[in-house]
C-alpha cells in the first residue's frame, strides 16, 4: 500500500512549486516534506520529482500526483457526508485541476468557473494548453477535466458536446491598407505578417487554405495570449484568427476588418471529465455546459473541426 502522507507531500511540492511552500501548506517542516518524498521514491524505486526551481514531476511522479488528487477529492466528499471520519480541517477548500484552451478561457469559460466557485467554495487550478492536446493531459491523469476538440471519450471519462467556437480572420484597416491596398488576395496573404499563438497553432494556416487554397508561409509574430492576439490585431501588428464573440464589437465599430467577410472557421468543443461520481465535478460540469450553451454556436450536423 502507498503511504498517503508521503503521497500528499509529493503532490504538495508539485502543486505549490517548492518544498518550503509545500511544508507551509501541510503544516510541517521542509525537511519533513523532503524526507517523505525521498521515502516514497525509495518505495517505488524511481525518481518522482526533479529538484529545481520549480520542482518538476517525472512521468511516474505526475501519475502519483494525479492519483493523490483523486483520492483527496473523493475523501473530501466522503468526509462531508460522514463528518465523523475526519479529513481536512473545516473550511479547507478542495482544488480541481482542469485543462482549458486559451481562447475558451479568454472568451466564455471564466464566468462558468466563477459561478462554480461561488456555488461550491472549491478552487480551480487551470492548466492552459491547445484544445487539440488537452485530452492528453486528461488521459495522463494530470487533470480531472478538460475542454477539448477530441470527440473520442478518454477511458474512464464522460464526454459532453459543448458547441462551436467560431473564429473570424481579422486585421486593422491601417494594416490592410499598408499590406494589400487592392484587397486581400492569395499573393498578399502569403506576404503579410500573421500572428501565431505557438508552434502548434495551425488555425491561421487552415483558414488560408480554406479561403484561398494556399499553404500559408507568411512571416509570423509569436503572441501566446488571447488578449494579445486581439490587441495585436487592433494595433496593426498582423492579421489573425480570433473568436468571433471577442472581435464582433470591433468589426462593428470599424476598428477591425474581416479579411473575407463571412468566411469563418468553427472549432467544435467538448467537455470531458473523470468518472469519479464526484459532487464537485458534477457541479463544475453543470456550470461549464450552461456557459457553453449560452455563448457558443450549437454545432450543426455534419460540421467539421478545423484543427
């Protein structure tokens, strides 16, 4: 059997980003935390955390941390139903680790998170990743739930279709006058600077292929922020794909222009969460689905996911 005091120490080191912070959270000394982690490593026969600033879990350590978080979640709910068994100190909030893509976080997800926190008193540890890769974090056990484009249920998880996050290709009027005074063409699109979120961001390239039939090889500014994408487009830094709900007011006011009006791309989103039967996960799911239904476009039959 695992030593759950040692497991809790490992999870705290990773979650809090250091041995001193983990010690403060657990109410013990940093030396005690270090000894517990070392004892657990000796027990399982491998290194579980790479000591650094911050400490980083190895693959084995990440799996054990995920197990610890699941046990903590279930024990917290059991203690709430059966106070006599003990558990965390009264009023200690439970934290749920959730993976979400940056555009969802910047457009529709946070109101759901706020309502969930107000309703339950729980905390969220949000992990930002591309929506095409968040399911991997769920599959590895790193998170308990995720917003993802993956329509295939992760083993041990429930899945709910959320709707479509619709994107528009936009730039400032001044940027378009400077780079394509005669209008946007395949030739001008191949030359003018584009904004990309990171090396996995293929949305701009997918739109260029769909709208103009070209393989996009234009110079790129790297802007790893949803708000940065919007601000960069408004400032004339480059053209980019943005959630329509964020740029529609700017299009209406003339601050941004669609490169091809009405030519959008839809990203179908899904919500997946662990089948723990946990009250908190069910409550979070309720809020996420409600927020999605209020903000996203309901997916039409036959719609495709663009990336």
